[in-house]
C-alpha cells in the first residue's frame, strides 16, 4: 500500500480557485491509479476525479467537468486537483485515494485501497 498526505485546502470565495496536492510515499506511485473524493457530513464519500496509472486517462464527476483538473507528477510522487470556478456546493472534506488497476465507469470508495487523512475545502458565497 501507499501512504498519502493531502494539502492545499482552505477557505475561498465563490468563483475562486484552489489546488490540492497529494504526496505519496513509496517507489511504486507510478503504478497506482489515483483519485480524489469528497465528503460532507451525513453523506457518502463521492468520487470527484481520477487518473489512470497508464495512459493518463481521466474521469470526472459531471458537476465538476470543465472546472476541475486532475494531474499527476510521477517524478514527484504527487497528484494534484486544480479547482477553478469554485461553488459553495463544492464545500467538503477532500480525500486523495489510490487503487490498483484502472478506473471503472462508476467509481466508488470501496474501489480504492489507500486513503489520505483529508483536507477541508470551504467555499463561501
């Protein structure tokens, strides 16, 4: 398994931007498919974006398409989530996650085996 540590969360006004980072330990980061999830109290953890370990194909939650971009820097063992045009409904704790294999048509939290501790993103109106 890989250990993950997120950073970059914070408070931002609607329409603003944040970039989340997720630093991974271990020498096999490049062989993991990476994802970002988010969760608000009382709701299930929701898939936001993912990037395959090979080919770099990306997948997004419909409501963030065109606003969020996931990318990875294997040389730095880091995955990023660039979030633009933020909305109050984007407010959540954001988690980085890793899995073996490729992304599926529908991603659930149970598909991923390693998780970070989460970082809070708050978007004010």
